C-alpha cells in the first residue's frame, strides 16, 4: 500500500515568540528515484561499494534482497541487486576485510548465517559464514589492532559473537569475556558501538541491552555493558564505575562530542522509561543531563550528526512515532522537534552526503515494527540548509585497517575544536558513510586537522580551505578530491567521449574501467573515476564523473506512473529527464516544472539523438474535511479541544517545538488564562485491504475442548479496521465477539447468529490505537446459548 498524507495546520491565534532555526530537508523520492523505491525493514546502509569514495545507497528490499543505488545528477538509479537469504535480515554493516579497496556488505538475521556481499569489477557475489546466532546490532572493528577488520555481532539469545580476521577469513574467537560479573546467559544484546570513551587511544565497546519477559531492571540481561579496552587484547566490564549500567530496557546508544569539550557524550534510547542524555566528564564517568522536556518513545535508532553545519552535533531518533530532532544550540541545550519530517513515519534511517553538496542527507525507511517492510517505499530527504561551511575527510589506512575504523579525528578552527570517530556500523543494525563530515559555521579555513590512527600513528595537517573533500592516506599525504567536469557528459556507442586526466602529469593512473593511461575513451553510461599518484607517491582521486546516455531508452516512459495524488497545496516537481529540448502543456520549455493544481500534464521531449518522446501524467488533489472545535471554560479548568480527523497532533506553539498530545480529543491542563493551541492533522489519501492469517481450517482436531474459551491474539501498529472474519462451526447459535486490549479493556462487542458450516461475519471493528489485542467471545453468552464455555469455533 502506498499512502500519502495531507498536512493541515490550524492555529487559534498568533503567539509572539522567539524561534530557533532548524535544519531543513526536502523529500525528493518521487523526483529523483527512477524506479519504485525499495522497502527496507530496519537495516540498510549508505556506504562506498566500488572504492571511489562516493557513497551508494544499500537497501535490504523486503528484508532479504540487497539493492544498490547510485546518485547521478538528481537521479537515483539501481545498479545491481542480489539475494542474501530466504528470510528477513536484522542487521547490516560493512568494511574492507581484505584491504583491497572494496567494502563488503555484511548481513545476518535469525539463525540464518552471516552473508558477505562484495562487488568484484562489475558483478556482485556472496559468501557465507555458518552461524546459529539471533543477530541484532553489528559492527566492523579492528579489535586486536592487527590492521585487519574483525566482525562483532550482538546475539539476542546469548553472548555477543566476535569473528577475528585471519588473512581475510573471519573465524569465531572468544576475545572478550562477556560473562564478567554476569551470572545469566548473556542474552538481550541489541545495539552496539565501539568508541574510545576514556580518551586513552584505545577503542572501547558499549552494548545496549533489552530482554523480552525480563521485568527486573537489576537483571543483567537488561543492564547495558561498557567494556573498557586495557591495551593488551583484554576488555574489562566497567559499566558501573562509568555510570552507564542502565537497566531500563535500552534498544540503542550513540556517542559523540556534543559540547565540543574533547570527550564523547552519550544519548541512550530506552523502551520502558524516558531516553537519557549523558555528559562525559573528562573520560572518567558520565552524568545525566536534563533535556528541555521528557522524551519517551518506542525508538530503534539514534545518531549524532551536524545537520546544519554550525559546528555542533545534532541528535536524530527514529521509531514507531517517526523521527525526532534534537537541534544542538550549544552548552548541552537542545531544541526538540518531535514528528520531524512529518507526515512520514520514519522507523529507521541512514545518513550521508548523497548529492555531495557538503550537507548530511537522510535515507528513511518507512517500515513497520519491529522489522517488517512498510506500506510505502523508502524516502530520500535531501538537506536544503545550505548556510554554513563544511569539510569532508576520507581516510585510507595503510598500517591501520584500510577503512581507518577506530581512528579519531580532531578539527581546529577559529570557532573551536570538533572531533569524530570513524565507525563501522552504529546504533542498531545500520551502516553509515565512512566519510567524516564537519560543519564549520562561518569559518572559511581550518587551522589544523589531527588524525589519531588505530596504529597509534598521529598526523597533523594545516591551513585547509573549507567546502572541500579531502583524501588522507596514513603515513603519506593529504589531497583535495575536487577534479570533476563542469558539465554533464553524454555518450553512446556512436558517440565516444574522451576523459582526460593527463593535464596535470602524474606517475600513474588507474581508471575505474580498468584503463591505466592518462585518458580513457568511454561509450557506456555510468559513473567513472580515476586514481592517480604523483612523484611523491601522493594519491589523488577524482570526484565521480557521470556519463549519461546520449539516446534515451525508447521503452521506459518519462513518468514512472500514469497518475499521482498530491495533498491540497502541496508542490510536485515533474521532471522529463535528460534531453535537448522540452515542451510542456503549460508552456514551459525547461526540463522540469513544479505544479500544485490537479490536471493533466503532458510533455514532449527531444533527446540528443533527435528522438522525440511524449508522455502524460494525471495529477489528482486530495483535500479532506477538517475542523477544529475550541472550548470556553472557567478559570483553572481543563479545556477540551476536538478534531474531526483521527490522526491529529496537538502543539503549544506554531513551530511544532512543543508537542503535547496525539489524538482527536485533547484535554488541556487546567488553564489560569486564555491560551492558544495548534493542531496538525493527517489523513490517508488511499488505503488498502487484504486478508491476514491462515486461509484454511484444519481437517483434524478442529475444536478446543468445551471447557476452553480460545482467542486470537494480534498486534496493530496503526489505526485499522477489521472488516470480516471467517468462522466455522458444527453448532449454530449466537456468539458475542469481544476484542480486548492488553489491559483487558473491551474495545469491541457485537452479537452474531452463526450458522453451521463455514461463514463470514462482518465486524467493521475500528482499532484506534496501536498495541496488542485479543479477539474472543463472551463465555456467559456461550453458556447461555451453547451450554458450555467454548464458542465451538474451528481453530485457526
């Protein structure tokens, strides 16, 4: 099901207030994605697959098929796909295990082995590690610091598992004693991150713990673990002394220097109690810091990135409620924006600079809890902030692992000092770009960059201009990655194009298509790059060179749909793709138009081979009825505010920074004076229906005993309606169908006179709140009409 939502804002009056800016994003999925976007569950990645330091989007379409996408000048195109399992995967990470310049994607799930997928020249191939773990979060990290990446995997039903890299082969080894001070089976391992928490130059491990069915916060299966690296290939559990032994059913944790004071702070996502912000005090212990409001949600991911390039790390949280932004204002103070990027309910996400403009973008998975594919495709949100400077750093290890995972980077500029750690997987089962991004505000020059490599080598570089991407090779040089043609290249079999890199003499050249001369002739559309070394051995890598097809594919239509529905007042950008000339039905002659009104839009496009293409798109508009009803009450009384749409969020301010309540009826706190509230409501443009559960009844042992009242347990994640239920019986009579919530509240009750045989009863039961429910019958009605406790309905 593909859902589109209408966003309406109703304000009771204008409130004069001070507001703070926030990073801005634009959803470009429809405009840029040249096919239907994939449907990822929780895991996915943004990572360089082909060794050119330009990231690809890696999705786990429907949970078991890797799909690889590249960005081509405002187009996202699938370049390959490969299956990894018959079952859904729960985790993804990546790394260069054999130091050959190509990253392998690592996936795993529930007792279905570990799969490594790598691109070899043109094709992708899989290899398998036999494993019987229930995989959760995972990371690539050089644990024994031998220059080779190892693999760490959280196990939900036992201790975590470590695979040491032995000359490119991952072999399970017991490196860390996870049973330290833990008498349990060690299960409940969810999110994991490797970070140097005490600034001793050694990478440490933190595991977020959560165990279903374990109620005590003192049970070690739900107490988070911090293992401090002792420097001799041993790790000691020091969670208590660092004040990070949280037992609140944590799902994921992330580290970053939020206050730029030189040590890594922590944000912890819990499921039973509010989330927690910790400040690192000189690498010795952590203290809780209060937020401007209590934050509690069913979260799955948390990441720290500088989203507006102001030099401060912001925090993003995603989960069942969608995305929440904690915009860093400095001094450990944050403006909180719940339901960020609404109406999208982004359950999981990845980050990276997809369009290479120096600002971090978001790849959102519109999946269903906990690890199910969603009703609509993934979304690409491009950062449109564009106000501040930046610097991007790509590290290449030589003595250290090639990805430089575990390296610490410090950047010094006139506005202060920032630091990052290169991570191979973070939060819960996702992998993000290895490229290290620093916003520098208005600073146009970097005073110096300090690199602490995992090998313990320390290097420093001075006076670097901002708004550049740099390659830093361990023990060698730093070079700017800025070589790129100023315009798009068009090629065809009859129209070759020469790419020339020899204008600056180098000692060697290595093109991505295999050529080793200073220039290469291309006829095939795609992404090209060249790696060059000068007489000093310094490495230069070009930015990606995009070559598009001079002649348009005659089979693929200009628009990927015949019709599309937008919300009333919403902008929709229609693009005709690459061509020589355009003529739109509204008179425009550009390659794209932006529309708001419903109607039929046609375009005639001529490509560079003088082929003419015509296509038409019908744009529909959706505008549901929406009304807000206010209230007048006595002083110190609560007001009742009502919306006619079920999906309504209530706020105390017009900029949506003060979220109050979700639902159609909002009861305020007692008011001592007139007050104004804001409502944002959503409605589905389209819905879909379908049958769930088993389709046939058993042929033997069809009924429970007469003394047993069976029931059907189900979970809902959104508002839904149960239309009909198929039933079968050998005893006619009236049954009263009941649906109860997990706390026993009856949310539906209706009598049905059910005949002998197979029949279908119409419930039309509206389930308004997400949660666990039980569908059964009233035993008193059963006794009165049937003579026993059981409803005498066939098992399913």
